[in-house]
C-alpha cells in the first residue's frame, strides 16, 4: 500500500479498528517496519499499527464501498465487522482524526529481556510488576513521547485466551483453566475500563490499547504503591480510620460505576491499588485526615475484566472470586449492583480484622457459609472494633440483596462519615456525627463529571442487548478462585483451594509480594 492511498482505509486509533467517514484522514507507510501510522487527537495516544498486527474485531457501523477489499485479510476484516456498536459512543474521539503523526517507535527487541517487547510500539518495557491468570503486567515508558512518563502495560497473550490453555502469568497453573475468553471479552474490558476511569480519580486511568499478532497490550496509569492485599498482609489489619479511608475511595469508584449502569463484580483487595504516602508515626500506622496512613494514600480500583453493563439493573452470569462472591450468585438468582456491595463488605471486614469473613478450605462448606451469611465478629480480633464499624459491615454482608446497603446508603453510613481521629477524648456528650469532616457525598459531587456519564447512558442502553448475548462469556481464571457460568448446570467446577496458612489468615500464596519474592522479580 502506498503513501496516501485512500482505498479501503482502516484507521487504527488507540489500537482499535475503525472505518471512519473522515475524508481527509491519511495513512502512511514506514518502509523498514511496515507501520501504518494514523494520527489520533488523543492525548498521549500512540497511533501506530503494524501490518503484522491482527486488527481488532471492534468496529463501527460505517459503510465501506463493496469490492474494494483486495486481499484476504481485508475480506476477513470486512466480515469481522460486528458487535459492540456502542463503541462509537464510548470512543468518540477516535473519529476526530488529523494528519499530524508522531514517529512510531519499536523499541529494539535485542535490548529487551521480554518477548512481549517485540510487537509493542512506542513503549519500552522496564520490568514486570504483576501478573494475572492470562496476563503479565509491566512498568513501561513511552519512548515516542517527549516526557518518558512511566505507565503500566498489561500484556495478554492471545494463545492463552483463545482456547489453548497455556500457562502464562505466574498465577496460572495447569488445571486452573476454566474457560478461555475471547477477543470480545478483552475489548469489553477495555471499553469499560476507559469509560469508568474517565473523570474518576478512584479508578486506574486507562491510557491506550494495542493489538498485535501475539498480544493485546492495555496501557494504563502506573499506580506505584502496590495492592491493598499486600498491605493487609504486611500490617495484619488496619485501624478503623485507615479502613474507612480506603473503603470510602472504593465506594466512590463504585458509585461512579453504578451510576453509569456498570457492575464491577470482582471487588477484592488484590484489585485495589494505591499511591504511597510517607509513613507517619513510629509504627507507620498513624492516620492523617485527608492524607491517609500506613503508607496508603489515593486508592484506585482496577481490573475491569468481569465488569458488565447492566443498565437494567440485573444480570445472571455467576462470576467473581469465591471468597468475595455474594450469596445470590451461588443461588443463581438474578443479581444486581448489590453484588459489589457484598464485595465491599468483604473487603471492609478483611481490612478491619485481617482475615476474610468467609474462610473455608472445603469449597462446598464455603459456599454454604456464604449462602447463609454465616460469619462472626470473633474475639479477640473484633473486640476493639467499634459497633459503628460492625453495623456498616452487617449492612453490607446482608444475604438478602433487597435489604443490603446500596452504594448511596453505604456512603451515608454514620460510621463511614465519622473519623475517629477527629473525636475529642470527651466524646460521650457529643454526637459522633458532629466530627465528620465531610460527607463522602459532598466529595463525590465534586469528583465526577456527571455530564459525561449522562451522555453515556443512552449508549449503554443500546448496548444492553449486545451485552446480554455475551452473558455467558467470562475470561477470568486467577488461580482456582474464579467461578463461571456452568455449561451443564454444575454449580462450580475445577475449584481446589490453595492451602491456607491458618483459619484466620489471608492466603499468603496469593499475595503478589510473595509471588514476586518467589519469582525473584524486582519491582519499582
Ligand atoms: N496500573 C497498574 N499499576 C500498577 N500495578 C498494576 C497495574 N495494573 C495491574 N497491576 C498489577 O498487576 C496485577 C494483575 O493485574 P490485573 O488484576 O489487571 O490482571 P488480571 O489478569 O486481571 O489479574 P487476575 O487474573 O488476578 O484478575 C495487579 O494485581 C497489580 O498488582
């Protein structure tokens, strides 16, 4: 294809394939590495695409003149235009293409120890910082940009998700594979990630996406503190103020998602990342209002692989991580946004006492306990914890979803709005609520751009039926903790649990700190 060719234009912006109507969009060829370069007006969006790359099946419904496709790949692509029609609404910027292209850069593979580098353009992988069932996550820098701002790149190997059960990330073990996901699942994750992280400081910010022959690359903001999971392991448990500080930010993120009609479905300490702050106090756990404590500052929700648009408020596909899964999912009842509230309850409980509310080696016993809401505030762990905190947990770990707190009720919970560090020692004659420094609702109102979310609502409505078709597709399979829609009505399958270190401990083997040490990967 020669420079300036207009035939059968395919425009790749942010790694997604579009056939836009924009007449003056051009693409060019870089001779040595056959890169088609398309400019996008996205901030920092890399706008290159290799001919080696398989194009995404994502497309929008724009007429392409018939008979113009002159090779097999283009024909394949034409027939591959499909689904996810709402994408044009979600990614409106990609249509505003212009001619100003940066140079595309493939970082020299010879200098990289990572095979993933070979098909990645514009970014240099620095070191591995995490992994999931089908992915490895790297710290990287944009070598094409003026400033080399570090980012995180989640690399998903296509083979590992398209049916071949191939070990990839450290979290993957033979036999752990339950169900491969498809490209649509990945694109769903990207679309939702991008939507929910816009104007939301409490979600990891989506930056861009690339697809190559072998990999998907999801570029996002780098969050440098690590996982809340590791912090719980490190600190045993959090003070009430610190737990409140963390869970409030999670609640803000979830409020944003629920407002958009999206349920996360995988809230757990591993999916809560944080920006570090300096340690205060001798033991490192002194809390500073508006700053944080225990080294934890801003908290950001991540991993939207199981998130789902349910603008009509209910969904039926069982999914999630078993220990944090709501009972109505096991019972195959219709469930709703309230499953996230159960997840928030599990995380809050875990942060306060250092162990999860439902903790059984035997999976059927675990499921029974969850179904019955059978958890305790056991001594001595809960002895020093306030009634207000227990009350909040109880309203979240309520088996009947109709009685369970919704996100608005949780954000108005008295305990959530009252910081202990503000209480004077002579508290008895003062109502605690007088010492709340601000309601989280107040903070929320200033945090999000409601117009953005309102515009999205109509797009989300249109996508509802498409999402319904995909209801049985889930791609997550970290360790053995994920459950999926059974093909033959088996409630759960392939689910052996790791040995736990004790009845009241988090599973250390799932800690990424542990995994990193084990695999001697250096971080940061
Ligand atoms: N933006 C980021 N900044 C820093 N670390 C990150 C970032 N994204 C992911 N990580 C690290 O990589 C880990 C795995 O990422 P993620 O959860 O997105 O992958 P996954 O394949 O969905 O994992 P899982 O199978 O466990 O759900 C995270 O738990 C975190 O430790």
